[in-house]
């Protein structure tokens, strides 16, 4: 008879768990290409925020909104004005100003990122939500009224420069974003 093993603290689990509308979603480790894009977005936001210290960027920060919504976006930006009220040692205890998700085409996360999260983040009061699409070299920007589901407001294509109303003078050339993350392109996972 096999002995039942219980997980021990410190055991690596590459999965990411999110609670959306009370339903548990398990996301497996993202593809290398996905992580390269997350890295590039985070680095560019960090560079901007070092020159313009108006907030902080947090990759893969856990967000605890309420007992039914625990999320882990790829990248979150929290303005300096809101940091003290939501940034805690373990989780963000409130919605970030800007939430960024990088799509992983063909995975359940694509549907969750497009359909479920804009509704949740909008109702919780996020100002902007970006979907970065490595497959189509595009960034979709969602926004809306506080307390309402977010709607797609703009799509920045490969020839465009993405901007955010939350980050004055921030400019992200979309083609450069994906060129900087090109390492993952040949290592699709």
C-alpha cells in the first residue's frame, strides 16, 4: 500500500492559482515567449518609473480583492497616491491602477484574460487594463467607468506607440516591445 504524501513547505509548484468569482483557476507555468514579453513590459515600466517616480510596477503580484477574487496578473502598476492603502507585505489588498496581462494563445487563460478579468477589474475600480498579444503584436487597452465592467477602448498595433493616461509621457513602441522579447519567439513553449 502506497504511503500518502502531503506537500511540504518549500516544494516548488510552477502553477499559479487564482480565485475568480469564487471559482478556482489553475494556470500552469507560462511559455518562455510569454515570460519574455512580461520581462520586457516590466523593464520598460521600471525604467520609466525611475525617471518619473509616480508609483511602482509589480510583476506577478498577488491581489486579494475580497473572499471571492484573488488574482495574479502578469504586471501591476500602483500609483504613489494609492500605495500605502493597498500594497501590503504579502498581497495587494485592492485593485491596482493599471493591470497588464500577456496572452497565451490557445490556453484557458486567453478566455479568462479577455472576458472575465476586465469585468472583475472594472467593477473593483481599476483605471486601465492592458492585454498584450504576442501572437498579433498588439496591445488592447480596456477602460470604463469605475464600478462597471471594462470595455476595449483602443488597440495599439505593431506600428503604434502605446500610451497610458495614467503614466504621463510614457511611450511604448509596440514593435520594440516584441523585438525586445524576441528570444521567446524561437523557444515557443
